[in-house]
C-alpha cells in the first residue's frame, strides 16, 4: 500500500554518501544518504540482475552499478547510461528514523 512505511534504520546508521543494505518484505534495498536526505533503490541492477547496487559509486544523485557501469537516478530509477528502469522506493525520515514505503 502506498501509505505504509517500514522502519529500516536510524538516520545515524547511514553515513553521508554511503548506503545501508536492508530487507523489506523479501526485497534487498540499498538506502543511500545524500545531502541529509535518503533514497532507496532495489539492490538488483536491471541489467543482469547483479545484486550489488549498494556497492556502487555516486555522482550527485546518480548511482553507478559496480558490475557493468550502468547508471541510474536515485530519485526516479531512470537510466543515465544503459537501459531499463531501476526500482526505487518512497522514503521518509521521522524523528531520526528512516522509513521505506512503496515502490515509486
């Protein structure tokens, strides 16, 4: 449901510019903290289903998969390089807690 959120971490558990791998309902999700905000992306790259987006590199809000270099926007999952849409999720921060919701 779009209005249901699950607590996945405390904000202080995710260092600035880094990610934390969490599991929500069986899905591995990389939660990235950038500029004090958090973004959540399915950990599986849509290219060859490589499960390491949490180990990717950032350029602003663009995340590059470490396997083949495909790059996706953390806000909407659209590719900058490569093709296919990455799954991204709604994120809220409340009282220092990071909550992940439905896929966008």
